């Protein structure tokens, strides 16, 4: 039987959180059918490593969804870290700040600051964790998919007032995995709650365009795997379609799997009929990247 182990939890910003101010707010964790976390005060990464004998050298930073209002921390986070371990891949769950927190100064900057730092921290610890620096990817679900796509398209965007040695490392993911992702902030396409939480009620058009990731794809955007369902009423499938087209227009390798039914937030889709096989497709894709040496 394959085993996995949580190795450690690391604070993202041990020397002071950027874009942050002190408040009386406390993190809220609500454990019911899933573990929901909101009002994150201390962003961190929780690291799960496969056995060295099984390890492929790949690592995936995972961004749970929750409409930028909370994090589906186990359902779209630690459960997938453990699954990745079974494939020989390090799973790193990101507990990122949410824009509605009283401790955040500029709402839309905080999640991107945290995910950039997470990728850099994985690279800073790559030798210790038996990870290859050119095999570090990003994965996101729903609003976490928006964050992952934001990193994939805008990894060089600098929101830091001060930097340390970790911040000198590349924040570009070598690949991205986007699961029923919010991609666009445009009216009629976006998920209203995610847009409202991230950008506010009446966001300027310039900000809307900046965070509409289908408009931000460049030749440096990494290879991408997308999965979505046609009957997703929360995040329209057009989000994935637009991003796929933007990728292929720039000749970025992309693989997309569209299923007719499954709705939104299916995660592992264990009760979803053949939708449950989407993780097999992802496993094949990740293995092909690793074997081909092209991340």
C-alpha cells in the first residue's frame, strides 16, 4: 500500500506579511462535510511528500476554491495532495489570504502575492523535498483556478515592497492544472461572487481586464490541463473554452476535457460515473510531462 506523510507546514511570510495590517480578525475553520477556512490571517503551505523511491521530482502547489470568500481546504486541497503522493508527486496545499479579510490592505493583490511566494518557497526547498526545480506546477479549483491561471499568466507581476532571497527565485509555474476554473472577470462569463470578492462591486474596466486571464496569455504561459462540465451553472464552461483558445492561439500546449454532466465543485467526482475518470486523464498528462522532460 502506498503511503504519504504530511512533512511540515511553512509560513509564507515569516518576516512580515506584505499588503497587510493588524486587525482583530481571527481565522475561522468550519469542519462539516468539508473543512472550510475563511478570514486567513497567516498564509502558509502544507507539504505532503511521496516516498523517495516513488518520487518523480514533480511538485504541485494546490489552490483550493471557495469564491475568494473561503477555502475548501480538504475537498480541493489536502485530498488532492494525498492523491498526488500516490502518483509520486509532491502535493503542496496553499492556504492563501482572502480579499475580504480586514487584515488585507489591497484586496486583489493578496492572493497573487501568496501564490507567487508559494511557488518560490517550493523551489527554495526543492533539494530538501526531493523536487526538481523545473517540475513545479500549479493547480486550482474554481476561484482557486482563477488564482492558478493568474499566476500562470502574470507570474512576473511584482507586488512586493521588500524582497528576501526566496523572492529572487522564479514564480513561473512549469505547468498548470485548472479544474472548473473561473478564468474571466467579464460580465456574463465570470462567477459573480468571485469577481465581487476579489475586485469589489464596481471594479474599473482596467482592473477587470487585468484579472480576465484569457486576455493575459503570453508565449511564456506554461502548458495547461483543463477540466470542466457543460452543465456547470456556477462557473460557465466558457471560462475554460476561452482560456483554451487563448493558449492554442499562442501555441501553448493545452489539453482540455469537457464532460456533459457533473455540475460544479465535483473535486474527485467519486460518484460522478465516468466523470470520476478525469483524474486518470490528469495522471496520464502529468506522467507524459515528466517523461518527456517538457514542463
